[in-house]
C-alpha cells in the first residue's frame, strides 16, 4: 500500500492538488528522541548532508472490518532522500516484526498505528531502529487502486507471481470477511489498480512470505514512478480526485512546493537503493506468528543508510 505514497519524489504533484482539495494534512507529533545510536564517529556524519530527509510510508487496510482510526499497517517503508546526490534509499519493515511499541509492551509492528495513529508508528520506528523521521505519508487500500487506475495502470515483470486461494474479498464486496481466488501470473504484466493491489497485498503462495510481499511493494513503487514520468500537469486533477480522503500526511503545502523541482530531477534508477530485511536480519518463530528481528545485524545496516 505504501507504494502509492512511496513516490514522494514523483508523487508530490498529485499530493499537492489532493491536499488542496481535501485538506488532509495532519501535524507530525514530536516523539521522544531515541538513544539507540549514541556514539558518533569523529568524521562528518552522513546525516549532516544538507537537505537530506527521511519519510515513513504507511499503507493500511481501511476496509469495513476496522474502525477508521484503528487500522493495521499492511506496509511500512522508510525512505531517505539526499537531494544533493539524487540518492534514495528504501527499507521495508516487515509488518509482523516483533518489536517494543512506543505505546508500551511488545507486539507486531503493524499494531503501532492501530494503537496510537501515525505518532505511535513514527515513535516506534524511531525508538527501535534509531532513526529520525521528518514526515510521514499514509495511504489506504482504495488509494492504491484509484491512483493506479487514474494513471492508466502500471507495467511490471512479476518475478514473484501470486496464486492465492485465500485472498481477502473485502474491497467492493458485500461481506468483508469473505475470500476469493486471485492470480497474477509470471512475466511482463500490465496491471490495473485492483490487480496491482492483489499483487502487493497477497500473503499466501509466496515462498518468501512477507519478505516476498515487501519486494513486490517496492517493485510496484518503482512502476508507479516510471509511469508518473509520462504524466503532465493536465493529469493532476484526475489524480487528485482519485486519491480523495485516502491520503494523510504531515507534509504541508509549502514544503510540497519546495519539493516539486526535486521531483523532476530523479531520473536514474541506479541511484535508488532497495532494502528488504531478509534472513539473517530476521527469522520466524516469534510470538503469535511474528518475525523476530536480529538487531545485531539490523542496527548497523540502518546506521549505514539512515544515519
């Protein structure tokens, strides 16, 4: 789901018009600073790069099974952008990762947003991963479907095909607890919104389980980026209307305007780094089917790319 928001550098024009139309700007809380990374190298820290910023991308089931204010996050992706070098780093956080929540206790990280909204999700990631987050973007399920349809679909090569007999039939369905069979076959595919959502959301039939889904989410993010390069300002009203109330963000209009020139300058896919926390960074058999983090490996990795 965060693949919709994940454009940031290429999605901000649509976000600007959507915010103007809906006013869905939510002020970012100020979580307590983390103490995980306290030692600093005497050499200049990459975090001092002028203009660098980090955004937490959140995507949720916002269907009728949940209260609108207490949804789980299907997806969490940290994105760090360094404008001076045109570098982008994306790190997918498994939704089932077993962590210490900022609201207290231990649970799967997808519950942080449900228990305390974007402030709790941000504080949890900052606390456990030792990062500073400047802003967040949240997008609901229908936001993904409508946006991809508004841009005419996306093109992907499905290296992780989906064959799922237990896909939740909770969108455009009379009973949100029903299931259906879905399939997104291997090879080059042109996906509309519904099929793209099925591709990034399915949890069954992928040998890599949630890790495979994280890879699919980042793949769709890149496909949205590629398709967005073909859009013109004349397309923005339709995109704005498609997003509607499916977008919440702490990024104000003045900051969006400042990012617009930056959005057009990201044109080299080799400068986009994609990270998924596969084993040995994580391993299964956590409480209640969760994934256990190997912090001894995760924290140095995060420190390297998200100083």
